[in-house]
């Protein structure tokens, strides 16, 4: 098969795309504050002829950029935020640029630019063919806070799409039919009455006692939920001193499960644990909702299309220096086996029903339109997610090469979908069957606080 036009165009842009990804890596920004990444990405899109809006949907660091006409409308969901505590040089040993600083420990500097490359490649195919079709780039803030796309959806994003496409950097080239899990988050705040813990304890009503009792209730609740449910918490305020009965204490919770219904049911039961704790301690309860996300819902038709393209796109070729760099990173991990652990798992892996246990707000988008999320190799084999190892690889040529190939896979798969009306119909029929008549209900309700500082 001759090389695809989209791949040729992406190769022509590769140097510029890699520079943008490295610029974002060099200037990491936390969620809701991705101003440089947004400015640079939007400028690139404008230069490529996309009608581009920064501050889309009333969100200062969201982008909507569109090119083309008619249907199908294919949206690409990009991200560009980073993580705390993961500053790291491009080095196979842990060596932060800024000790304790922020860094791209999830590879979102690659994720957003990879989607940009895919949009440019798909645009080239549509221009050359004269076919109808609209390409939309969505710059989505704060994925690491798990609510960026929910806020966008609440403001009307994604509903215009016939299909959406995304990818995530990873340790292998794989797709999965299995879902990633949904989440609901909240801070449970208890208000009591302070007193001297020794002289007059009878006058106090301990907010920390309430937090403790709630946490005990949550531990007992674990026995009575389905196996897919996860509950995580930490105490974010436990009082000031042991001899002062605390009048304020708080715990932060995440509830996770494979279905949105299970998430909501478990969260509601957790609220009852909190209410019971408040009643037992004669304290008052305040719940600050942090919002939630849906589990992912991979569309099998779209997964298969992307997998077919991935199998035909040439694999990345790595230099001896790159392989040595990856091998040195892998050696940090206890599961490393000399002569057995490959530096990079660059070969395409068959589609499997693999569930990583992680979560992403792209699950919300997947319940609005038929969608697919690829995983493409950009890290050494044993790079653990959300780690300095990921930061190091994401700023290296290893990450950049994987990003360019990911863009080619997304562009090629999207073009094949445009050229195949039967596949479009099948993907939509599968989506309708998976939804089972249900509609997406945005979990970002009015009581979830606006995330921007303004």
C-alpha cells in the first residue's frame, strides 16, 4: 500500500509539531492555567486555516478550532495540563529541573500536539478529495482534575460531533474494548464545637471524631459493594492540636466504578455514612461536590478501524542511544529482568479487553457520540504512570516519535471512517445499543464550584 497522504503531511509537520510538544514540556502548566500551551496551539491551528476560538465555552483555557463543511463531523479531544511534583530532566535517573516542581508526568504535552497533527493530516485528505467532512480540535483543560470535559459538555461542547477520537501516551501500541472506570468526588466537611480536651471535654463536639466515624463506615461499606467499586480518601484537615477538640475537620473522597449508575449509588451510600457520623457526634455536615466523570465506552467498530490502520503504519525505528536511554530507565524498576525486559514495546499489540483501572474525563465525551481512544507507545516499557520516568520520556525523542505515529494512526483511521458510510452506520448503531436508550447526564451540576480563579 502506498503511503497515506495524511501521513506524508504529518511527516512534513513533524519538526514543527515536535518543537511545540517540547515547548509545552519545557513550560509545564497545571490544569485551569494552561495559558502558554493554549496560545501556542491556537496559533498553530490558525496558521493551518482552522477557525479558532480561545476561551471556548466560557472557559479561558479551552479551544475550539474547526475546518471543513458538512458531515461527518469528527472531533479530536486534546489535553495539555501537567502534574504536581513530577519535574524531571530528560535523564534516565531521577533528576528534577525544579525540586518538587510540576512536570508532564502523564505525557499531555504529547497528547495535545498529537491530536493537532491528526487534525492537520485529516484536513489534507479532505482537501485533496473534495469530500464533505468537518474536523474539530477541542483543546480540553484540566484532565488531571477529571472535570475539564464535563464543564465543556455542560456548556454544549461535543454534541455537534458524529464521532470523536482521542489517544493517550503509554508503554505500548494497544487498543482495548474494556472500559476505564468512572469517578465521583467530594470533600466532606464537619463542623463541631471546640473545647479543652482535658479540662472540659464534655463541652466539645469533635469534627475529627465525625471524620473518623465516616471513614470507619466507608471501610464497612466496602464489603457491600460490587467488586469494581473503589473508594479512596484522605483527611485534609484533622484539627490543630491534640488537646484542642477540633471544631472543623474534613476528608476528601473519590468513588470509582465501571458504570455511572454504580458510582452514583455508592456515592449516595457514602453520603449516608457521613450523615450518620454527623448525627453520632452532634456535628454538622457540609458536602463540597467536586464533580464526576463517566466511565469510558470504547466503540468496537472504531477500535477495529484504528487497529487496522495501526497495523499498516510503519513502526517507529529507534536509535541505539534511545534504546539505551529507555533501558536505563527500566532498570530503576524492581520488575526489570536483565536480557528479558525490552527497552520499548513498540510492536502493535492485538486488541484486548484490558482495563487499567484508571479514569479519564473523555468518558463523558464517549457517552455523547461514538468514540475511540487509542494508546500509543511513547515511554520506556516499565515507565509507571504519573512518574518522573514518564516526564523524562515525554520530553525525549522517544516520546516525540511515538506522538507522530499516534497522529498518523488517528488521521488514517478517521479518513477510513469518512470513506466508509457502512462503518459510520455500524458505529452509530453500536453506540445506540450501548446507551440502551439512556441519555448523557452531565455530572458537573450547578453546585460544583467554577474552577477558574476569576
